[in-house]
C-alpha cells in the first residue's frame, strides 16, 4: 500500500494529504507540550479524546451555521477536514482572567471580565507567538480588514456557542484559542474555523469546585490529564460507543 503524504507535523497533530483534492486528514497525537514546547510529555489517550471533542464542537458549530473545516471523523485519531490557508494568528477569546492576561495586567485569576476580550497573537514558535494588534496585522498583510471583521464575528460566535455548551454541563469557559483559515471557492474566499477546539486550547473550570479540566493540569502538574479530558467528554456525552466508563477504549 502506498505511504500517504505527510503535509505538516505540528506539536499535537499531523496533517496528511486527503483522499480528494481540497481535503486533508488531521491526525491527533498523544504528545503534550507547554511553555513553547519547553515542557513535553506523551499522554496516552489524549489524541483520541481531542479527536472526539473537536469533532463534537466543530459539528455543533457547523450545525448553527458557523463554518468550520471539519468534514467527518474517520477513526479514533483521525478526521477528514477541508484544506485551508491558515491566517497566521492565534485568536484568543477571554471571559475570565487567566494565564498570560493575569501576568500582563495583574488581574487576579478568575476575575470575570466586563465583556469578552479578543486578542491576536502572531503564530511564530521562534518568537513565542507574540501578542499583536490589528495595526500589525494590517501593516504586515497577514489579513485584510474584511478578514478581521469576519474573524472577530466568528470568534464571538464560537465563544457564545462554547460558553453555552459548557455551562449546560457545569463547566465555565474561561478562555480559548482558535485558528481560522481561508477556503477558496472559485473566485470567492470564505473563512472557516480550523485546527482544533479541545481542552488543549481552552481553559475549562468546574463551576462548583473550580477544578481545572484543561491543559493547565499538564502545565501546572495538577494531576492526570486524560482523567480531566475524560470528565469533559463524559459530561458532554462524547464517548466512544460501548464504553460506559470515563476512559475511552484505546485501540490505536
Ligand atoms: N492557547 C493555546 N495555544 C497557544 C497559546 C494559548 O491553545 O499557543 C490557549 C490556552 O490554552 C488558553 C488561551 O489560549 O486557553 C489563552 O492562553 P494565554 O494567552 O493565557 O497563554 P498561556 O497562559 O496558555 O500561555
């Protein structure tokens, strides 16, 4: 059998050429990294959980008319996605203060923000993904003003959707990061939510106890990461069929 072509390998995922033009296969690895890859580990089962959770969130977004790159899940670790040109920005939406915001502005962790705050970081590992303003984005041509209007509106719609879904299962969406890509259709381009939406890229706190159910468990050595992600999956009813317990059956 011919070996499929690897298009790109990142820290947590691999992209392979898809079965049809304009498609890619997105493979979720078990690798976990933090602090710009200075902290690394392999967390068995993380990729399986993130594949399922990202499928769940992207499917929901598609259903409410927020376009995403997600087409279908293929197996435990892979999903078929539309190929797109990623805007080189990490789009961060914050509802409560945490992480770099608390450090930058000295706001206590957990403080509710007066309104959702959207930030942009330039995607460049060598530079540590620096925070940038719309001035930089326009001046360096990373995205047009029209793109940025659409990016902001998509980011806020994702925030409303994700906040509601999480609230329904007793979880607070503190903040999250998304990436957005351009899909070309003839002479037109449209923007879609791409990459992944999972506990790797969100901060999720239990509303009652404040327990962290996201990658901070790994960043700060707070316990078992797959237990935290499995709890999110369990509450959302996102579990592989026939597994009545919190841990998914790991096949590959
Ligand atoms: N985030 C991410 N990838 C990054 C940087 C941030 O997924 O490269 C997510 C992070 O998990 C959190 C949100 O974006 O949910 C805001 O992150 P922050 O700026 O506070 O940075 P951090 O403290 O995670 O370094």
